[in-house]
C-alpha cells in the first residue's frame, strides 16, 4: 500500500524497484560531501540507501539554517525534479553515504507511469508540511529548552539506540551549532539549555553525542 512504508523502495513493487535500479547508478560519498547545492538546477534525484544527510539553507549573509536530517529510505531532490525549479536547500552527508542516483527525466517518467510511487511521495510531502506547521507553532509557544527537548525527542525516535545500562543514545554526529540552527537559537542558548537538561539528569552529553536518560520527562518538557 502506498505510504505504508517509511522507505520509498520498500513501498514499490519488485518490478518498479528493478526499473529504477536499471536506470540509476549506485554512488558512494564520504562524510562532508555536498550532494546537492542550494539554487542549482535539478538534474538528478537520489534514493538514499545508507547513511544520513543534513538539509540546510544558507542566507545571503552566510548564516546556515538547518531544516532537517534524513536517513536511509528517503528521496532527495524530488521537489526540484517535479516542478523544475532550482533547489531550495543544500544537502550534505553527515555519514558516509550510499545512494541510487537517477536522472531527473527518468525519475519524472517513472512517476508518470507509477501511481504507487507518486502517491507515496504525495503522502510523504503532506507529512512534511504538517511537520513544518507543527514546528512553526512550536517556535511561537516554546522557549529554547522546550525546542531543544522537542528536537532531541525527534532525533532519539529517528536515530536512537537503546543502551544496555539504560537511556537512548542519539546515533547522529550533530554539533551544537547545527542543533542551535535547527531550533532557531544561538549556540550559547543551546549550550545553556543542554546544561539545564544535564542538571535535571534527563540527558548526558559528550562530544557530538547525546544520550537521553529520561524520555518521558523530555517529552513533557517539549510539550
């Protein structure tokens, strides 16, 4: 059923997957590689099969705004491929990444002949719009600690690993600068928020790693 799977390729029929694999090329990219550049014209779509990426936009004064992190199963670059407009954000690998790279024309032709795939993408885009609406409301109603708590709950759900001694370690190498950009705060503000959460024993932090110790408390603080 379209939309029933979180992974695009898993939502397709075997013959549809084979069709895409025959028209695509598997490529691997080291951590830190820019997969897409903001404002470039679309010439390819990527189906992420391994690794995670950061999606971000850069303002005219060079300030980065982190929009999201995506993992295996996600489709990258589909909006520009569909509407033909320049890319609205850049994509950078935060892990070593593997992706199936498909030309824009081939991907558009595939969507025209596959209602299953088109409906899956529509469902996913609607979910992202709802997520964006929720975050806009959250920004107006929450303080920095609440917004940090909300992002940590989200990261733990998407990239968390249960620890033998308890807690959920967020298995994503995110910096305080990236977290600050994501929650719409300064690095100092995020640092203070994390200090508060550490003092409450809700989280533990180390260099580029965070472990959630009390998920229920964090969810309540996130609202």
